[in-house]
C-alpha cells in the first residue's frame, strides 16, 4: 500500500450561486490543479463527489463533462455518491486509487447545486435517503436530529444552551472564512429565539442549503516534493456504515459509523484521539458535533456539551473543532462538504489557514451521510 | 499492488420486474455471497453500481439500504455512477479496494429499475448524459448511433445486413441464457423490416429497457482458494474517457475510450487481442459491437462487419462475442450491465456457462458509458 499525499486544494465561494453544477465543479477543479502545480495532462483519475445532480438539475454524466472541461481526458472518471458524505467517500476512493498504484495523480472534485430548487424540493431529495417506512411516517433527517437531541439532553442532563454554543462557535469561526456562506456572528439569544424546526432544535441549529464545490489533488507521498512543498499526508482513513433504519439502533446517541470509521483511521495512522490537534466534524445539525466528538473519543460520552460550553472546542481551545465554520456557517453543498472539510485540515497543516490558523500537526475530518448511515473519517498529517 | 480474484457471481432475471431497486440489489447480493461461500460479516467493502435510482424511483442511499438488507454492516459502502458503464466502473473500484489492501472481501452489486417509467421518461434520463448543446438539438444517444452507423457503412462499404448479423447472433446466444430478457431468435428479415429508429438503425438494432441486478465478489488472489475452487483473476483493467461533446471527435467511428482502456488492460495483463478467447462487448446499439471489436484490436478497422457476417464472432467462431446474448437480448439495466458482462466471462472461465460454454482461458469485458464518453475494459483469466 503506497502512502498518499494531498498536494493541492481549492474551494469555490459557498452560498447561493448562479452557476450550474458543471461550472462550479470546473472552477474548483481548475483552481486545485493550479494550487498543486499540476497540468491537466498529468491527471490519471478524476472522481466527482456529487449526490444528486440528476435530481436537482436533470444533469447526469457530470464526471465526463468535467473531464472534458478540464482537459484531463483520457483520465478514468466516475461519480462517487454516499449522500451527504459523498465528499468523504470521494476521499476514500481517491486515496485507494493512489494506494493501489492504479493512478499516480488523482483529482477529486466535490460539488452540489441546490439553491435553485425550493426548500421542500431540496429536502425531499435529501429525505429520500431514509428508509421508506420511516420516510412514510415523516421521520426525516431533521426529525431524527430533534429526537436525538432531546434524548441526549435528557440522558446527560445537558442544557439546551450547550447546543447553541456550537452554533455560536461555528458562526464565529465562519467570520474568518472568506468562502463561507455566512460570515457573521450569531449570539446565543439569536439561536435560542429562532423558530423551532424539530424540538428542541431551532433554525440556527441547522446548516443552510448551499451551492458550491471543493477539490483536492492526490499523489504518492514520495512524489509530492516534485510538485510542491505544500503537502500533507493521509495518515489514516476509515469508512463504515450503520443501520439504514435508524430506529433499530440500540442507542441513537452513539453513531456506530462514526465510532467504527474513527477506529479504522486511528489504527491505520497510529494516532489516537489525544493526538488530534484540529478536527472538522459534520455539524449538519448542532447535536451531531457532540455525537462525533464523543464517538471519535475526543470527550467521554455525555461530556461534549460541557466542552462546547467551556470553549474547549473553540479556535483557542484544547481541540479546535470546525475552524472553517463547519457546515453550520460555511454551508453544506452535499457532495462538496466532505472535500471542503479536508480542504480546511490541509490548509491548517500547511500553515495556510490565515486568520483561522491553529497549531496543528495532525488533523481529522469526519463526514456523515444520512443520519450516521455511512461515515468516513480521514486523519491527515503535516509534512513540513 | 495485490492480485485480485473474482470468487463469486450472480445475476437476477433481467427483464420487466415487479420488484423495486432495493429488492433487486438484495436478490443479487444474497445470491452472490452464497455463490462465493462468503458470509455477510466477512464483507469489508460494498459497492453499488447504479446510474439513477433517484431519478427513476426517488430513492437515494441505495448502498446503505443494501448494506442493511445484506447484514454486511459496518462495511464501507458507496454508489459508483458512470452512466451506462457504472458496472464497469464498479469493477474498477472494487478491484482498487482489494489491490490497495483497503479491503479483503469486496462485494459489488449493480442494478437498475427502469421499466415502470414510460419510454420517453427513461430515455430522457439517459439522454441527460449528453452535452447540453447537443441535447438541445435532439442529438441523443440513438441519434449518435444512427449517424455513426451511416458513416461506418459508407466509409467501409459495408452492407446494412452486417449490422443485422449482430442482432441475429446475439439473439441466438440469448436463447441459451435463462437470465436474458429475450430468449428467442430473430431472423435477418425481422431485423431489417423492423421500424426505423435512427436511420440506418432499426428497432432490432437497439437493446431494450430492462430491470435487473448482477453481483460479483472479490478477494485477494492468494486468499481465493480459502473460499472456493471456482475463481478467476483480474489480469488487467483499464478505464478512460473521450470527449463529452461527441461532435468534437475527429473520427466518430473510433471510440477513444475503448482504445485507451483496452490498451491499459492489455499492458497490465500482458495479454493482447490475439490472446482473448471470449469477449462481452457493450452492444447497446449493434454498431457499437463493430466499433469495440475494432477499437480493441480484434479486427482491423473496417473489418468487424465481415467478421460478424462470416460467423467469426459467433459462439463457434474464432472469437465468440457476447455469448450471454449481449445487451441486445439479455437486456440493459444500466448499472447492472457491466457487472453482468463480467458475470458471463467469469462463468466461461470456470466452465459453468452451460449451453453457452466456449473454450476460454482469457476473457474480456468492455463496458461503454454515454456514446463512448467513458469506458472500462477488464481482462479476466482462468485459474483452473
């Protein structure tokens, strides 16, 4: 198994964009090749992380169109879909392509165009990942989040304010991210007074609907210095599933896919929770940041809420979480989100995170699909 | 890079099915695990080749649902989409998962459910792979096929009857395939008198719209004997793209992706066109069988039509092509087709092809997406 490096990264502005999916993917792809000092002719594999360009735009075959637009033909290409965690699955697949020696240069571009559709249309496409039986009863992802948040607060005697602390922190981080959809702070009162969506969760507990694209460039670690001195390595990676039917889980506050994919990544890397210096977690709903903090072993079960309230996960805390602003303020263009998480970790590890910079030698990105149905976790290491 | 074996295969009945996509995938998945003597707990990666369950059925997240149904959790899973060649891309990805040492047992299940939608709806989803500019002018895949067939016949002074010979041959082969959608012969006159679709191509030059699923099971070659004595190896594999805009190609009778992916597979395997004993080619339109026969070097450019007329590609010919009946008579459930091609080659190489059996030590499967936009070619070898 060859060691794998990330040698370039890019992301477009996240938010409400006029461009359609092909243009967003092309913008990120071109910027990423430029960032890695790699010409299109060198690209052997091109992966596109995208959940639903067919449903959202009536456009299929996006990878081929992108290969054409970027001039990377005859590179092998395919679309990788793992719903909300398509980006993480794309990283897993791109990593495999280098590790297996099938490719010497792999470009991954994740993207989604969603805001042109109405919110009901968009959420209905997303809800189609749930089990038909649960879907039929109206238990979509926000409902699961509300039910789980209630259970978590009750089980661990945690205050509602602790969830708001996640939103406040991630919005604060987003202020310093020029690519973020929302670059403005929110205070606790705003979160707590926002309209209820799925009790106890309110509007500001949810990430927005977003258009955007993000890209990463991979090569064998030993080849990386040929291209750039700004590279990091994939130290460990894991991917795992949990039940499709959420109500079959014995403890909904434990996400099995998070635990399992994290363990795989820890074992492969030789790094463990105490070694992680910075993390990007999938805060599609504020409660998910707690579940991942605990599932990945950063905090004991039932303690992540305290850590959020105490500032331990703030940018100047013991373990900065979501320095990018997270999905909460950066936005969540489904196929792009996992890629953009790794973009942030890469930037932190090459000391190019600008005002968001923290001290970090090892970073972790955890990307969650469905309601924890499928999860990928990647651990990246600085190679300064 | 680890050598990779196929240790099991399955396919459902192809045709018009009542079951929805999840059930079809589960049927093939269960049968494949049984065929390879592998319990679900051993599966580390599960790939689902599927183009458009969201568009056809409003169902996303099929891989997760399948992981649940098969009991393979916490296996890593993702959907692989490369339009019509999603199955071939799935083989490529599954191969990478074993070659990279990321997985020791990988299950690939391809499937599509299409016949419940009207023909215009179905063809419109398929046509969404074309470039918007070409699509807007109504140049969908059948149109490209007609234009290319006309060019081929004119360039090589080939008779219209030679295209009909492909349909006649593949229907004859399909008679002996109990999983085929059509298990009946057609004669040349029937093909030539069928309604025109895209001149010079007529109804019987086209594959049908089909529901179905097919699966393959992979492990490291060195582990294969632990599971079964019915295994074959992946000797070589290649994947490549051509222009998204078809009219930019200098010679539409040469499919660049076929040529390039074939060369990759030949180079990796050390086998060359003269070594191939049996081939499954992507005969979505009869003309495509000629283009692949020539692009893969089985016959000189402009000679494949003679080979078809002379019976050289018949089951008792020099190089049997589409012993399964091909997409033409077996059917073409998009995500399943590439997997089902490899199913046939595997069955031939383990001497389990029943009345379709030919003498073969080395077989090739070529799966084409779009109008040659993306192509994967796999060469498999008997390990008797």
